[in-house]
């Protein structure tokens, strides 16, 4: 088990440990958008769905990008991350230049008028959520690692390699962990 101190906070990546085999989170890379004494909330970055935003969300008929499975909680809700908190009311800055949420109707208008590019937004169905102390407990049990987030990772389309690349980038023994097979018993 890795013994380095890692901090849980908004704006960090949450990486499923190689031992976390639960189907909703196996080999996921997640951005933590909220972490406080009431709980935590984040979105899975490497689970694109098989349909596009334009096929699923009213008001965004021009967006050909894939919709993403944000997590197993409230999968009937739509959330978005974007780079344009300067023009979308109600946005919450997760890390410098990356924002969560805001006025959805305003976002639709700004995309349809070309003020915001579709590539500046990533849409999610549902989210991953934890009650107060739950994520800390899972973290202490070795279910998760953290890493620094960036806009480049959040908007990356390298879904298949995102987990291994992000874990490997932590260096040291994480480089070995990143290369571990998903089902070691089958080797």
C-alpha cells in the first residue's frame, strides 16, 4: 500500500486504486468538485457513454460530443464542467479555469450563438457522491489515490489510457501499480 500523504479536496483527481473492483468505480478517474464537512461530490472523467449530448439533452442539439456517465447517483440529472465561468452565471470554480455548473439555459444560448465552443464543456449524467466522512474512510482503506487535476485531463478523450497514465504520473511505486492487470488471477 502506498504510504504518502494525499489530500482530499475540491479540484483534485480521485483515482480508483487497483484493488477497487466495484463496477461503478473500477479504474475510474474522477474530478472532485466539492469536498466539505457535509460530504463529497465528483464526476467520472473516463466513462463516455454511447450517445452524444445532442441525442440526449434538450437545448444542446448542436453538440456532437459524447455524453459521460458522471457516477451512479441521480443518473437522471445533467451536470457540466466548463472553462467559461466568466460568462456563465452561477458557476463554481473547481480549479483555476475549470468551472462546475451554472445557468444551463444561458449555457445553451452561448453555445448556440458561438460564444462558447462545445469543446469547452463536458456533460455528465449523474454524479458520484459520498456522505460526510465516507470518502475519507474509503481513502484510508486504500480504495482511492489522489492526483493533481488539470483542464487537459478533464477534457481528454484518451479514456482507455486515462487511469493508467494518471496513476503512472504519480511516479515511484505507482508506476508499477499503473501496469497491474485488471484481473491478476487470470495471469
